[in-house]
């Protein structure tokens, strides 16, 4: 069991012990014969997951309720102590309060690579396993990062909008883009995704440098321990690191001003890596050249001030949403829960 959980990215906290059961409201059998599965978010995979697993679980769709969790469970006539598993994504947080309300909770399955929406300290305190079923999405996210960079640097989306509204007598009146070749790219977070981004951008003739928690052995790119200094030597910053207390607002106004008026930011990590209010101010005032954003600080809310800016390209946090990975994530989530419950039966 332990080896299988590790294979699927489950964080096994000391003393964690799986539990069991079975339930579902979609089957003709009595509800109590099916395992209740609490759903936060919901994950993008959920419609398919629900259809494929309606014979295994009673889905408690907490994301569809506006009342507090304890009230929602009361309305559903569900004993909180009967819930052993949560399926979620970053749209809805799994807070310490929610975890403490569920004394039998033993596993949280998230379809995202990041876990900043889950209170891991509280999970560790209660020996709760946390599983990511995002699959190997590094290449897909790296492709999106390069796509966003190409778009904002070459002004592809801006040109597309101009063509669609341009009449036959209208002047071209479109600002020129820049070439990508020769750009100095600073990557913040040289993990699997950051490395994949670097490999792709090398093919465009870009020079690479990076910031990370510590210098990487056997990496030839210049290492910067200070993000302000990295920005000062870069034409582009690509954010690929995870979000935590150390990295929150790692890109602040000082970093943006160091990047400069011809500099670009691409964020495929988490929205909270950037001080969003300062970013909007710098974009509107021309303090930086542009930004390609797949993530936002208060998702799913996107600041409306960004909509009118031609130096911004926006994507709805879908950098890893390829069809292949979508189905892989659904399969892994189902298998993870199946192994978890069957191991304790």
C-alpha cells in the first residue's frame, strides 16, 4: 500500500492509517451502503469522475452549498464522523476548521499539483494523507508558459483583436512586438516545470538564469539567490515555484521595477506569487512591458482592469488541461481512492 501511495504522489504522514466503507446516492441501494465522498471545488475532472464512479460513492457536493460545512452535512443527514475522504482542487480551501470537523478523515485527494489550498500542518497533526493526482504535467505547463511568453512578446492576441475589429479604411495602428531570440530569461523555481521551460526557451536562442531555494548541482545556468537581482539581469521572468509563506508576493513592485519597462512576466505557478495590485499598476503605468498570466491571486476572480490592456495575455488556470492529462488525472484519482478504501476493508 505504501509504495502504491508514493507512486501516486501521496504524502504519507507518520502514523497515517487508511480507513474503509462504501456509499452512493446514485445507486438504487440504500445510501448507507456507499462511501460518502466529500467534494470541494469541484475538480475539473468531477463530471467524468462522478459518472464513472457513481456506483462506489455518495457524492457530497460541498462546493454547491453556501452554508457552513457543518450545516451542509446536517442538511444532507450525514454524520461528520462517517467521512474519510475528500476530493478537491485549489478553487476551494480545505481549512483546519474543515479538517477538525471530520474526525475520521484519513485522505485528501487533490487534482492539482500544488497543495497550498490544503492545511498541511493540520493534516500532519491528524495523520491525514494528501494525494496529488495531477499526473506528470510539467511538459504541458511548460508549453503554456512558452505560449504565453510568445503571445505577449509578439503581441499575437493583441493583433488578433485588432484584425477582428479593424474596418477596411482603418489604419493598422498597432504597436510592434519584440523578437524572443536573445532574451535573457530568469526562471523563479527550477523544478521539473522550470527545467522544462528552460529547455524549450533555449531552442529559441534565449539565455537562461534562475532563482531557487538553493543552487542546483550540475546546472550550468547562473544562480541568483535574490529575485530583485535576477530581475535586474533579465528581460523575462517566468514563475514556476510553489506558493508558500516564503514565496508569497515574491514578485513585488521592487522586482517589477528592476525588470524594467521592456521586461515581461509569465506566471504559471500560483497567483499569490505576484503582488497583483502592484502588477496592475506597473502594467497600466508602463513600468513593465507586459505579462502572461495563467493564475490569479483570488481565483476564480480576475481583476477587470486587466481586460482592457493589450500588454496582457490571460488564461484561466488551464496550463495543464490537456485532454490526455485530464483523463489520466481522473483515472489516478479513482485508483487512489480505490486502493485507499480496499486496503482497509
